[in-house]
């Protein structure tokens, strides 16, 4: 272990001097100590490396809130522990992935939706991977070739829809709106709130629904009417639902809100019936995906986590923990969902390629219209 090799003289008549003997002994002690320190550092480094290899860093949005017991199940099954790094909404998440392209901050990403999928795919920030645990039904949510297919794995789905407080309309003896067109009518003036398209994923989805419905030449006149009819815009979904919506936590003053087709499951009264409803003909499909980040320190752990998210336990937990539908159609919904939630059967769509091409132009124009 030592770099020094000391040989004691055994022949001849001249014994090794005491001072030399002491020096030899000292060198031996130093050599032994050096070996001990080196071994300790090696073991310490190995332990740190082993711990690191068992950590999967997840980059996700601020709404990530899975069931703890389910996450513990992943660790028990695989030995991996998930470290979570949250970043805003889906748009912020996509932008941060692109900015960190050459210096990735995690192993796996969850929360990229179909409105931003083409952005991360085009920038090449993800490794190709198709989950081995995905049910056949997940193919329904596959992205088109070149827009994320084989790179982003579908995990959950929900549709962004206009929601109305049925109880409020009944109490005030008013007819509730039934379509996007109705929202611009005088009887609904100052009754609607929505998150903004430039600062919120559901806000962007609602904006895209209007683009899909009214087309390139029609969405701006429609939004001009909405704003003239007193539409209130907020920075995000939480503000719209919790502060301004009459059926939200803050008991606000506006009975029309942009939310999800799953939202009525969380406004149930004592009789087990929902007091709100989603307008099924106003919806834009919002699917969330997961992918392996290119340059990940733990790509195998990332793949294992994507497989787990496609598994029965995680899929079953999605409705009550994340307020979304599983992409595995064989998973039963919670009883209260079956009674109160009706998934949007027909949605308004805009292709991922068109979204990617027009997003910035549309948002610039949208800001111009809504700021007047």
C-alpha cells in the first residue's frame, strides 16, 4: 500500500542505527495512515455515489401532488427515492427544460402537456422512451410523429372547460350559459372569470379552444366581445377558482369560470350531488406526459418512474390526488366521480404543430386584444 519499500539489513556486522529504525517505523505508520484515509475516502465516495444512483430527480410543475403512500410504494418496489423539483405551470416547465438543455437539472420530467409538447421535442431535450407498463388505451393520447410520439409517455388526461355554478343560477333564477357564444351575451356581463393565456396552462387551453372554434380570423373578434362583456382575467387557475368563482373556496362573485371537466367532483353537496357543471361543448383536451431528460444522471431510474406512473397504483390515485383522469381506461374512477363527473366526449382541437408554429404570435395578439 505504501510507495516505499524498506529492507532491513540482516547480514554484515553493522546493525541499523536507532535513528534510522525510528524513521522506518515512522514511514510505516504514515503509510498505514495514508491507506486508512484513502480507504475511508473511497468508501465515502462509493456510498455517496450509491445514494445518488438511487435518487431520481423529477422536474415537474407546481401542481404535482401525488398520494404519499403511492410514492412510498415506488421506493419499496424499486429502491429509488424521488426528489422533486417544481417549476410553475406546464409552460414554465417546458421553457426551463429548454434553457437547461446542456446542463439538465433532473432525470425525468412530468407535466408537459399537448400545448407545449412540440416545443421540447423540437429542442431535443428528451431521450426516446416508450413505457413498457403502458396500457393499450394510452395510445389514444399518443402525440403525432415528430411532435412527441415515442419520446413523451401519456400519463393523465383532463379537458379544460367552462364551468358554471348551477346552484347560483338556480338561486338567482337565471338561465345558465350553454356555449362559447353565450358567454358574450349581455345577460352574462361581469359573471365570468378565467386564467390568462400567457400565464396559465388552463388559460392557454381555453384560448386555444376559441382558436379552434372560431378560426384564425374569428378568435380576435370573439375575445374583444368577451372583454367588453366584463371577463375578468387572473394570473392563474387558483386565483380564478379560489377567489372569484362563486362555488370556490373564497365564495366570489362570478358564477362562470374556466376550469376542468373533473371540477364538478369537488363541489358536491350533502346529498351527494354536484352543485356545478362543465359545459361539454367548450372543452379543449389537455393531456400530460412524462419523459426521460437527455443527459440525465439516472436514466434507468427515470424509466422506472415512468413505468410506475403508467402502473395501476399510480393511475388509480390520479383522480383524488391530481384531479385528472387516468390514461389507463381499465382503472375504475372513484365512486363520487362516477356520479358527478362526465368526461368531455368531444373536444375542440388545435394540432400540436400549429400550436408550436403560432403560439408566440397568437399570445402577442391575445395580449393586445385583452389589454385594450
